[in-house]
């Protein structure tokens, strides 16, 4: 390396490099660059060429230019019509910028020349041969460099010049070329260049493989397209419509003839065009076909004509259902409003009641009475939001949600749509289906219901939605807010008798191939069947027992060749076996420490016997019978109240220190909870501690406070029916529930004595046997 420096104009290069011994054409257009070029032409035509670090800069600063560049001679300069200068330059020597002398009008720099560093000649010769071999392989793969170039390069015997010439022919990044330009040691430069060529060759090999694969794929696609077009032409000439083209044409005709809205038809046509282009073997083909078929299967405008005639509706409801007068009245009111408003909008009806009371059949009767198609979906156990809204088509096996599936079954846009067991929906990590139901049941939103599979909005505003539930407390609040509840309590014995005779028995006769001439069942047999073989709010088990009766009779008729079987109260056990339940739950005699409570469960009303015993101990209170938190708290409250009133109740004031008390609710395997057992527990406790018996015919319901107040409860109608069923004659109820007595069927109301109370003292007065009358 020489330490001498020379001052020379600088021409910054964008995106390219000039190596020593390299001849290259350049177009120069920037003002500073043109000024530097003209200055060089006025001198000895020598100029310094250095690359910019960033190609995008139009006005580079000294820090934006690489320090190592090439000293070059301007061989030729030509001014072009557009104002730029085309110059021919030849690289002479490597150089390094020492400092910038001028950068205002043009770049002028002070440089020093760089000398190449030689090593072992034999090693350099070996590296030159290796380089030429790699370069030859590169030329074969690249096909951008001619064989003549290889022959020219092969004649060069200087290792540094060979490396520079080869580098100038390679498609390397500017950064890599600059690195080679800055490498003064010839051995290092040759090694580095061999490494770069090897990498480039690998990339070119990969490019070639990809290119061949793409070409092969394109050729296959083009061939398939050409053959399909030929097949279409042949089928057209033969007048055949087989194959996918015929299928697409048939689908297009169906879409055009359908009653879809214009926007849906556009979507269907667009999907048909996609379907036609996609190969039949492709998985996407079946997805698109399935989607188009769903669009065609859905009703978009098809309606049934409503025939809302109140007398006709009442006749059908009476034909299909015995009793349920208030429920029928509410349904008729609802239909009357729809007739006046001429639209089925308003609250969503929700029929609430125990299993087997006829909720689903009521919805069917409503559909029949107004001449609408009926469709039912069960929501029991649904815990995935996609069950309501559908799956997106990107998933394998995607399907629309249950709402859209129901509309497909209905085949009209205005069916009666039953959402069965809406209280049985659950939620987990897959989403909350009850939240998805909000859009379905909201009259303000359901005109634009969105299903993930269909994607386009679907109008549900003409649908009459009816929901059913067993238990109101399990329905989420926001969903409950959109519905109007119609409570259906259990049936009385009289109602069950009529239902059995007029509906269930004729139905089972027909199903079992019998007639009224073959089998007769007396009223006393029906009553015994209801009382001792079933215990339920509805009539589902009653129908099963009647079906069993019919099968037994059929067997007798066939095997014993009898023409007729008559079932009486006495012969019932011969057919059905021993009775299952004891008629009535009332105690046979007055009991000490046992009180009968009334409970309301998801299956309707029921009686609940609460037993209390006490024995010497240290005041421990034991609760058994699988009681929930609410009932346990009721027991604690009753115990605390009795302690505070021990003197007035004639109980030893230290009983809580000298006795252990055990409260038990029989049928321990059944979970029990609810805020209506307080006064029953208190009565049983007082009875056990005073020795006064509880009247056998008395049932009671109500919650208790620490001051002895009796709080109101729910489900009085169901509880009253269970009391009547159990053979009780007197019911003690909270005073605030007195207004609910009128909801109880008259036949039950007339046989029960209701005693409204506001304080526990009143409960004890009516529930416990008088001290001087205990023997009775």
C-alpha cells in the first residue's frame, strides 16, 4: 500500500459496483454527479467510483458512501436528449477515501491507492483452478453467461484480476460485492468468492426444481382444462347433460327458478361459478355444492295463510287437551291480538311446567289451529354456540345451526317453531348457546339473523316461537326477559281420569290393535291406576301403565281366545302386579316430631315429611337427608327462634345444653333445597321438644325469620295439588300467598282448607294437637 494521496472527483454509484479491469456503461443524471464528471473530463479523465449504502437516497452525504471504491478512467462520454450523460468507464485500481475535500457543488475527495496482498503462489493457483471449476458449474445452471465468457476468464493468469472479473459476472448482492472489493488479501478474496458461487449455485438449483414443478403443474392444469372443454363440446353435440357441466346447468336452472331474494341469488350464482371452475376431486367442490343446496333448500318467501279464528282455535285446544283453562285462555288472547295486529310479533310464549303435562302437544295444537307448519328442536344438553349459529364453512363437516335446520324442515318462513327444554341449555369453553338464542328470540333483531354457515342474513320475524321449560330458575335472565311465562301445573285426579278415558286410552287401544269392544276399563280401575301405580304431575307414566294394561289384555285375548276383557278395581292387580305407591301421603295418626311440608320440584309439587328426634347430649344439631344450603339455614333459623321463645313454648330453657337434636328428611338419596321448609322444621322441632303431636291431616309451606315471621313462597298451585294427591285436608300457607289461592283448580280448592298465617305462633296453634286433646 502507498501512502501517497491524490485529489480527484467522486461519482457515487447507486445499486452497482465497478471492479478494476471492468468496463461498464453508466448513465449519470444527478447535478453533483454531472459536475464531478465534467471536472474529471477537464483534467486527466480520472474519476473515483464508490457505491452508496442506500440506493434510495438522491442526495447522499459523505457518511452514506462506502469508503472503498475503484479509481477509473472515463473512456467516452455522450450527452443524451433527456439531459443525462452516458459514459464508458474502465476500472483501474482499488482506492480508499481519506477525506472529503468538497461536497457543495460536486463531490471531490482525497484518496489513496490500495495494493493487493499476495500469499503462497501454489495455494493461489489451486484456489484459481477451484474458482474456475465452480464458475463453470455456475454457468451451466445459470444459462445467463455464455461459454465465450468462461473461455475469456480461463486465459487470465493473475489471481486478483481473475477474482474481480468473475465477481463482475455474478448476480450477487451489493453488500457481498462490496465485501469482495474491500478484501485486499487475494487468498481470502478467492476463498470468499468460491463460497459465494457455491451458495449461488445451490439457490439456482432450487429455483430450477421449483420452476420445473410449477411448469409440470401448469401443464397438467392446462391439459385438464383442454380435455374438459373438449368433453363439454362433445356432450353438447350429443345433447347429453351428464358430468359436472350438466350438473352446474341444472343447479343454475334451480337457482333461477327459486324464490330467493336478489342478493341471495347473486351469492348463489357466484358460488356456482366457483363450483364450475373447481375440479370435482377437490374437497372444496363438495363444500360449495353443499352450500348451494342449503341455499336452495331454505324457504325464502314461501308462506302458509294464517287462519286465526278464535272459535276454531278454542275447539282444537279443547279437543286436544282436557283442563288447563287458564293456559288455553292466555293462548286465545295471544292469537286474538295477532289477528287484530295482523302480525305475529310480540312476546315469545314460554310454557313452564313439570314433565308430561302437555307443553309440546299444546304447541302442536297452536300450530294446527292457525294453519301453520310445526317444527320442534330440542335444546336439552346443547352447550355449543355453533349448535345455534352453525359452523363456519372452513371447518370439515360444517353444518348450519339448529335454527336454520328447523327452517329447512318447516319449508315455510312462518312456521310455529318450538324450542323444547330451553332451561336445559348449558355453557362451557365452546361458547354460550343461550346468548346466541337472544338474537333468535328478540323481535327487533331476528329479522336479520346471522348463521355462520349461511353467512347471509335470514329473516325470522315471521316465525312464531314457543319455548318450553321445566324450571324457570334455570333459564338465563336476559333470555327470560324476552319471554312471557305461561305456567302449567300438574293435573288433579279428576282431570287425569278424564284425560285417561278420553285421550290416552283410545290412543293406546289403537296402537295395540284393540277396540272398545275388546277391552273395557271401569272408572274405579282408572282411579286406582292413577292413585297407586303413578305419582306424577303430568300423565306420562299414566300412559305407560295404560299401554301395559292394553298389552296384557291383548295377550289374554289371543292366548285364551277371549272376546272381551273387563278391568275393574279388583282385577287391576292381577294384570299390573302389586301396587307401587300408597294412596295418600298423610300420616295414619298424629305423630310427635313429624311434620308434613309441601315442596315444589322440577317434576311438580310433592309432599315432604320432616322428622325430629332429641336425646340426652350437649346441644349438638345434626341435619341429614341431603339438604341444600337454604334448607340447612332454615333449620338453623328455626332452632334459634325456638331457643329465643323456649319459655313461651313451654320448653326447658336449657334444652340446647342438655339434648342433642337430629333433623332428618327421609329419602336421603334425593337432593333437597328451597326456601319453603322453615315453618315445617320449626313445627317438627317444637312438637319433639314439647311432646305435642302434629295433626296428621295438616300440610304446610313457608319460610321463617328469626323473629318468627312467615315469608311468602312460590309454586302454591303445584304444592296444593300434591297435598290433595297425598290426602291432606288442611294447608297452612303464608298470608301473602292468599291471593294465589284462586289459581288452584276449583275441584281441589273445594276439598282443601287453606289457613293463611303471618307468624309461627299461628302455625303452631293450627298444626299441633291441643294438650288436653292429644289422645284424640
